[in-house]
């Protein structure tokens, strides 16, 4: 009986796959021009995303740039053992987690709050002006933004001039390790809040206005409508963005870190990405850096998978 049931299940699955393939074939034939537009993207993705994966084997070899990947001697997990016993790696790992937590706690809610505030505005002109002002920093180069932050926080910069005018002492904020995480998080929030809010503004535009009318008839004020109508309606979007954010916990933007940090702030500013950059690009240890980067990617995938499972279990929202 069990054998018959298993055979039936396999047959049904096979038939379902054949039906899906048949539907896909018909769709491609009928809409071939639309599918043709996808081809350049698929080629780009294959060249720049999948082809580089061939180089991951460098992490398991004593890589010699003259011998090439295939001719370099096999080293097994030696590079993995080496960085796992390196105190500077664990310092970078700890800093990466701490900076990501700062960004998650302060950076993730910020665009949601901005979108909710914009949604409550009655003046369309003022709303568009705020959107434009908060949206523009996203298009400014990180080099320019880091330069502005450096100039503002310099001993002779705007912030110190204000402090001095109020009777305080000038401080070089960027050489103090305890200030770095706050400065980096504040810069990231300012740069990305407007662009990230677009997703939530789009989700808010899809909320049925009749729900607000029904809540208003039941005596709900603006705050209760926010809690019982608005937030529940955009919760799937929030959960998806949260899952993606958790997956980026170990992917802190190293460009901004490189532009802002210096040896005096390494103890709180050095992250996994800058650690990989120094060992790989500066010291030329490509095999060691590849091993660190591969481990970083595996952990990031695990975080996405776990957070997706939790979200699917408790909120019925997932990305796969």
C-alpha cells in the first residue's frame, strides 16, 4: 500500500513538472520578445555572479598567482584554521556584528517611521518636498558623504565651531574609537532613509481606504488606526525587508569604513570586509582572504535561512 502511494506521489510530481514546463514553453513562444529582454541580465548575472564562484577554490589552496588556480597546491582547511585562531579576525567579526546591530536598531525603523509620517501629511506639496530632501542623499557618492562627515567633525569643522561657540572644547571625533559606530550609523541612516522609505510608501499606498473609514466609524483615532490598520497591512513588507536586513548583518559597507577609519579607531571600526581587504589586496594573501570571505557568505546565508524560517512560522511571510 505504501509503495503504491509513494509511486502515485512521484507520478503526480512528474506530471506537475511536465505541465509547468509545457506552460513555460507556451509562454516563451507567445511572449518571446519579453523573454529576450531578460537575456542581457542573465548573461551579466552569469559572468559577474556565477563565474567568480570558480575562484572559491583558492580558499582551499596555497595560491600562487604564477601557477594559477588549478596548479596551486591543495591546502585543505589550513587557511580556515588560521583565521579562526587570529585575534584580529575575531575583533573584526565582533565589530561587524556590533555595527550591524546599531544599523538594525536605528537604521531599520527609521524609513518605516518616515514613511508613516509622510503618509499622515495632508499637504501634498510639503510631502513631496520632504520626500525629495530625504531621497537625494542616496544619489550622492559615498566618497563625497564621507568627505562631508570628515570636514564637519574635524577640529575646525562646523560641529566643533558650534561647540566652541557654546563654550565647549573642540574634539577630533573621528580619532576616538567610542564615537566611530555612532558616526557611521548616523551617516548611513541619513544617506539611506529616504530611498529605503520608498518601499514602505509604496506598501502604504496599497492599503484599502475603506479600512480607515470602518475604523473611524468604530471610534478609532489616528494612532489606533496606525496600530490596528496601517501597521498590520504593511507587516508582510516589513518582515521581508527585515529578513533581507538580517542577511546583511555581516555585509557592512567597507567603502565607508575605509574612508572614515584610521589606526586609532581599528579596535571598534575594523570589520570583516576591511580585514579581508587588508589581507587580500594589501598583503597579497588571496587564499587566506578567500577563505574568510567564503565563511562570511556561508554565515550570511545561514542567517537569511533561519530568519526566513522564523518569519514563515510566526507571521506566514517569507522570501522562499
